[in-house]
C-alpha cells in the first residue's frame, strides 16, 4: 500500500524520538543534591519531557508560575528544539532546554527530583524507566504504557530502583466523578453487580484525535489505550477492584479509508471548501507551538482525518470482568453529533444513572444529571453545576493535590503505577482481543510481583 507523505513525515518524527529514547543509561544519581533549600524549606525540582500543548500548559506553565513556593522547573526536554524554545517562552522559565537525545545529560546537570512525562504515548514507559534508573521519581500522563511488555519493564524497574511513579488521572478529580465515588463507597445501593459506561466523542473533539498522531496505534495504542484509560481507571477506582478478563470488538468505521476526500493535511487539501472536517490551524490558539517546528520533525498538527493509514478504532465495545465479579459494558464512538457520557451502576438495592454533558447542540445549564432509583423505594434526581477551569477544574484540583503540602486524600485519588498499569492493560487487552477474536486475561499480560510494597 502506498504511504502518504504525511505518514512518512510522522514516522521520521517517531524514529528520531526512538533513537533518543534508547541511548545508554548512566549510573543512578545518588545523594540529596536534587533539592534546593529555601530558608527552612526545600523546593522539589522538576524536569519536563514533552512540550506539546498538554506538557506546556497543564504542567510546565503551572509548575513554573503557580507553585513557585514549593517547586522549581529546572529543565525542559523535547525532540523538537523549535517547540522547546516556544514552550519556554509560554512557560516563562529560565530553565535550560535539552534535546531528547540529551536526556541523561539533562538529569546529570539539573538533578531533578521528579521527571514529568508528557511525550507521545508510546514513549511514556521508556522515559519513565530511564528516569527511575537515573534516580528520579516519575509523574506520567496517562496512558502509562501502550504495550504489555512496557508494563513488565515498568514493574521490574520500579521494584529494582525503589523510585515512585505517579500517574496523573485528572478524570478522578471531576465533580461528577467524585460524586459517583462517594455514592458507590457509601453502600447506599449495596453491592455493585454490573456497570455501564458509554463515551460519546463529537465530530470536533473526536475528529481531532484522527488528525493527530493518536490516529495511529503504533503511537497511541489506540483510543482504547489513550482515551479510554481515563474511563477504565475511573471504573477501577469506583469499584475498588481490578480487571480480570477482557473481551472486545472494534473497527475503523468512520475515519481513515471511509471517505473519498484525502490529502496530506488540511492546509494543502484541494477539498477545503467541500470537506466538513476541514480544520484551519491558523485559528488554533497554540498553532505556533507546532508550526514553528514543523520542518524540524515533520509532524503535521492538521493531518487528514481520511488518511489511509489510520488504524485507531473509532467504534468500539469492551466487556470487562472484574476480580470482584462485577461485569462492565463499555463503548466509545468518536464521531457523534454531541459529546458526553452515560454511566450506570446496577446494584443489589437499586440503580445509579449519570448523564455527563460536555458539548451539546442544545442548551444545558448543568454539568451532569444524577438519578438514584431504589428497588421498591422510589427515585431521586439532582444535578451538578458546571465548573470553570481546564477539564471542569479537575486539572487544578489534581495539581493542588500533588504539589501543595499536607493535602488529604480521603478519596484515594492520587494514583500510582499499579493504577496506571491496570487502566492501560484493559485497553491493551481489548486491542489484543479485537485482533485475535479471543478473550484476554490481564494476568497473562504482566507478571506482577506478589508484593507491591515499594
């Protein structure tokens, strides 16, 4: 099959990152030099690897500008030097910049306590392992891994080094998510028997994944790993259990080859006036973050959603059996006319239903509607108001929990490596199930140690 120029460029981009990610490791850093004394306190030192929109705006800028009493940004790292220069200006930091091939040099010279990883998904595990090997803790965006073998490497490295991984599940901090956790944990409805989770991505947000690197499984693991890891983690957390067996179906039914329009990217497309999915990057707030370095790594932020090489499923269903015998039915469709979620729990004493509203073609003045219906005891309904801030304020709540001192964690929202792995492994198992038409046992993917006490 003839490859488009767009895919050739993206492969060059990933190949460059791959070479940077497999350079030999230096000896682990020792001692207490990785902190800065400020009066009677100590600032934690952070290095950021991956300066795309998420890394720059959700982590880099807040660390540098909002938590200066507790943290210091000591280094920025990326494969693209032009993007690094631009990101440094946005973050407004004096921290030095390093090409990804200089990762070990960066650690040696700046000695961070923690490395924040916001790279392309398929390299999260690589940088996490390298950072731990070099003596650093890790703060990683989801998904923690995109392949089962990466999961095994993470488990082995964390145990060997004793360093800590935190997986940044901001979805645990949404108001409706917290409300669900409180209801299920209260026991008001008794034991959960089964659960339902329907995710709707609209033709704006959903399509955005397919014009970026996320549309290729080799980079993202598919939306079952990249996007759905949020949802699988929520369910694992709500149920306070871990997945046992996964069965799934999925297909590319809407994007990719399913259209006659096709081009290298939107800017060069001859179908601009005809294609409903034409996207003008010049109207994108963060366009310069990508346009400045486009010639450096070939990554096109406005790729074609009809690219023949798109292999990330846009239509998928997943069945999960949990260790506590709860059965989950999950679906994700990425081309809907509206966006949001329908979530339900079927319990011994009734049913909880939640409708999360994100973007609708009709006016909605609440963030979510809740309804509890008790068996033989009537029903009650209530709504949660909308919140401001990134992801409805969830990003800020997550950062405060991680970065401010003496923060209680009564809902156990801070997630470690095991939670990160379990959410990723459901998606990985789902992809394997789709490709083999077989059920997949989570225990067959990674050999977890008997004790998780490091």
